[in-house]
């Protein structure tokens, strides 16, 4: 819920299927419910919320994969190419279970479960 629904059209423009939580779940849903849905759907969660990686770490969970966008400006126009590169370059890690943190400098990959 912390990213604009504009991301859906941005992903569609690069042929990546995506849904915004607001179209499938309650706006006030607990983060664990969003993680459970994402895992069951075999999807990757794109977020700006540090709680999701923290929950995965505390649970020592092996999924779902999370891409954490760590920037002030989270406009799809600025980040879409970078995220497309991450999806392509780290597809194996995302399939296996990973947290990928992206900022203006780099993408950092951490394989799940975290120890």
C-alpha cells in the first residue's frame, strides 16, 4: 500500500504482470497477510516498507522474495529501468527466495532465510 498504483501500468509497459494490494486485499491488512498472499501466489513483493524484510528475518522465512526500494523519490518513471534490471539479473535469487534492497547506488541481494 505504500507504493502508488501507477506501478501497475509501469510494469505492464515492460511486460511484467503485477497487482496492487488495494485491488485484492483490505487496505488495513496486516503485513503478515500480505506476505502470506505473496508467497501463496508465487509472486515478488515490491515495497518501500522496511517491515517486510524485518518480518522475514525474524521468522527466518525462505520467502516470499521482496524487492525493497530505499529512496525518497519512489516514482515509477525514475526506478522502472533499475527494477527491470534487478528482475532480469537476479531472477534466480528471486525464484529461490531473496531480499533485494535497491537504492541510488546499488542493489544488494540477501538470500533467504537470513541467519
